[in-house]
């Protein structure tokens, strides 16, 4: 997969897509859109999922003397 001139893994490409979608949502909110309670609940879930992924990766990549 490519973004610009660099080759990305599927995970990297997906993360770029998530960032792009997030920026579009922020633009809509700045333009006055109001998020529904259902969508807000989905955002909270997405935030928790991404936090969990980041925490797991951080623990995997932490030097052994810091674990």
C-alpha cells in the first residue's frame, strides 16, 4: 500500500485512514455539526480500543529491564 511515495503496511495504511476520518469528523464538528449519542458512544469505544492497542504495543516494545 502506498501513501505518497512510501510503502506502508496494511496496519499503517489503516491507521492513516482512521486519522483521515477523524480529521473529517473534527471538521464537521467545527462547522457546527452535532454528534448523536450513539455516535459519541462509538467514539468512546474506538478511543478505548486504540488505547488498548497502543498500550499493548508499548508493552511489547518496552526494554526488558523496564517491564
